[in-house]
């Protein structure tokens, strides 16, 4: 089962839009795939290389704005932006890394947070270039969600495959050694700045593409959406830590959980409270339904506190701990 | 010249309040070695307490300091005791777990405030909210001047506490060398709990003092958390004197930025100063003052 898990999952994902025609569910899975791309990027930089970044939104946003600005100023199809977003995000890692990689630990976290906020504020203030808070509107190419689905799926698979390849290569071991002890890694002759940069580049490239795909898919961006600290940078962190820091499939599970929790709250437990309210006709339940639908951030907050306290390595990292708690104890020989 | 002086005065007055926010943060950072990204959110809680007292019972914001500070002291101690201290024993890959935890706490606090008070902007109008007096051609906001002097009072009190009392000395000892302090018989767990409480109540004081001149909404915490860590890094980690300089510097930078560059840039200026300080004077002002 363990061996075939990824193949079965891939098969399900490949046939999913053909089986489920409902565009709402298709949208949800597209969001999961997008978060797999972003969350895995964060995980490569933070989980494997130990650089906990609060600035993932910089690369997502720059990807989205690459696409959007090309369309806005030169009327070039935003799809060309998808091709350009990756290289531009990588180009941006040069100043980003130059500033942030000389700092460690919590300082690194703070400076990436500050850089992310600077980008958001610049995008808001520089109205002649970005349109400021008005945002950028582009025409979406397809009405159906299926083409977008397969594009996101392709990039997500690329992300998983490239992460797996990198982690099992020499680079992966360099990354891990930097995470475990940067000074020791340096003293063994590993150019830590270079490999942190490599990790950031790999992380930023596909995250930038995800940003460009986002504007093609949604048709609209503004600085508060794509450069958002809470909705992008911190969400990426949550995807990483809920799923499992430093595991390949952690962000996949994390993305699924986060999108599920988000929708769970947004729809008021899938319409449960609204249903009760309309059945009983009580005003109280209507109010509760309204509050619950706005409470997804509260859900995230409680989830992150719970996960850090009890599952510090995330759902995937602590999977054994969960199964040991939930399932009745079996003989050691019974577990294969 | 008048504009310049006016901006200078506004910056220094605002800086006094920022120092109070920064001292709370720097104490927590010094003793626990973590960055409390829920600091602004704690301030937001104190502001809502003040707002509730004023709108339901008509209590003056300055009197409600007596309520908001103890409540936040208890809240801070509870957070440290039941969430942060147990976390120290949790084994995980990333040592930054505690920072991430404070992010989670901040989110929960913000959303609870949104639940109770909704997202609408609130403000407390007092008789002195818009009052001003003039010295020469320069106008002073009465509420801001009062806030500035109360903030200075708290800062002086804090220094006396840190320098002269037993608990204060234990806090400084723990900040300097946790293990050595432990060997000298300091109960470092208790000290961390008390420190978090004190840090929270100082930021609560800042929040309550801001209420008569500021507006209030649940997301106000985020920007103030950012200001708090900018101040702390400016001043140098764990340095209380540095936090005062950092607060005043940020206050001045923001008010000069707003006057001479543009209102929209006031948040950005703080962050850019922050990045420049980290790059060029990584120890902050602590390098110059040595305290």
C-alpha cells in the first residue's frame, strides 16, 4: 500500500475532473494543487534547508504581477507571463537572498516578513505601474475549469518530482546539513550561502509560475491578494507545518487539510448551521451560521496551535504517532 | 521651520508610546530568546478592553489602565505557562516553532476579537481626544502629551524594577545567561512566565494610552507587531535602553516620512529602516550604548 500510494493518488488526480463534473469541487482541487506548489516550495527552503521564510508571497506575487503587468501595459497574453514568471522570480531571489541569507533563525524569519510587506506596500503605492489597490483584471481563456486543472496538476507534479529528485541528490544532503548545523556544514567546506540560494531558487521558480497561473485562472489580482502576509506567506507555512515539515508528501496532505478546513468553515460546516437555522427558523442559528462562515482564520489559528503542540512534525511526519494513538495496539509482528 | 518642529514634536511624542511597546517586546525577546509575533495582537486585546469599559460603563481610558494592564498580565502569564513553556519540551525539526506558535496565538486573538466586536472601526471619543494646546506656533495634542508622560513614567518604573528588585535582577540574569542563572538558583520557568506577563501589560498600557487618539479594529495588531519588532531590532535585542532609542527613532522616521515623503509610505519607512539596520548595524543601537 505504501509503495503504491503515490501511484493510486496520481491516478485519482488524473481522472478526477472527468468523473466529478461539478465545477465547485474542481475549483477546490485546483486550490489544493496550487497550495501543493507553494507549500512544497516553502518546505524545500524551510523544512529541508532550515530557513523559515515568511516571504513566500514575494515570489507568488511577482509571478502574478509579471503576468498581469505584461497584459496591462503591452497587451500580451498573460499566458506568456507563465513562461516568464519563473525566470523573473529566480532573478528576484538574488537581492532577496543577498539581504536575507546573512541572517539566521528568527532574524531571517523577520527580514523575510519585512521584505514581503515591503513588496506589498510598493505594489499598493506604485499606482502608475501596478494600478495600486484597483488591481489588474485579465480575461480568462477557458470557461471550463478542466484545462486549468491539468495545468496546475502538471506543475504540482513537477514540483513533487523535482523536490524528490533534489532531496535524493547531493544537494539534498547539503540542504539537510545546513538545516542541522550551519557552522558545521560550513566547516566541512559546504558553501552555505550558495546552497541556501540554490534552495531558494528552486523554491521561487515554481512558486512564481503558480502566481502567474493564479492570475490566468482567477482573472483578477490586487496587492492584498497576491502579496498578502496572512493569505499567502503564512498560509504556505501552515500548509508546510500541518502536513509535515521536511517530508515530500507533507505539503500535499497539508494543502488538502488547509483547503478543506477553509471550505468547512466558509460553508458553515457544509451548510449544517444554515440548514438548522432554516429548519428551526431561529435567528440565533442564522447568526451562528454567519459567524462560522467568517471563522476560518480562527480555525487555522487553533489548528496551528494544536499541530505545533501535539504533532510537531506534522501529519505526515508524526503519522506513526497518530496511528498508534488511534488504532488499538497490535502485535509487533502484525505490522508489516 | 515650523513644519519641521511640528513634525519633530509629533515624532517624539509618538516615539514615547512606541518605546513602551518596544520595551515589552525586548524583555520577552531577551529572556526567552523568541520573537513574539503576537505582541501587537495583545495590544489589540487591551485596546478592546478599554473600548468595552468606556462604551459600556463610561470609564475614562486612563482609569481603565488599572483593568487592562492586570488583565493582560494574566493573559500573558497564561500564554507563557500553558502554551509556550510546554512547547520547549516538544521535539521538532524547526527551532522556530515558538515563533510560529505566536503567529497562531495572534490569529486566534484577532479572530476572537472579530467575533465579539465585529470588523467595524471603533473609536473612543473623550473630551480631550481632539484638544490641543500651543507652545509658540507648535500645537501639542493633549491626549498624546499625557500618553507620552505616562509612558515615560512606566519606563522609569520598569527601570527601577529591573535594576533594584529581586525579580528584576533575576529577569536580567536569565536574559544574560539562562543556564548560569539556573545554577544561581533562579527559577527560570517562573521568570519567563512573569516576563511574558510584564511584557504584555506594558504593551497593554501602550494600547490603552493610544485609544483616545486612535481608532480600533481587529486587524490593528499586525501593523503594531511589525512596529514592535522593528523597534526591538533597531534598539538591539534584549536592550531596554535600546528599545527607547528604537521607539523614538521609529516615531521620528514615521512622522518625517509622513510629512516630507507622503502618508502612504509611513509603514514602508519603518520596514526599510529595519532592513537597513539588519544589514549595516546588525546589533542595533546596542552597539553604541553598550547597555
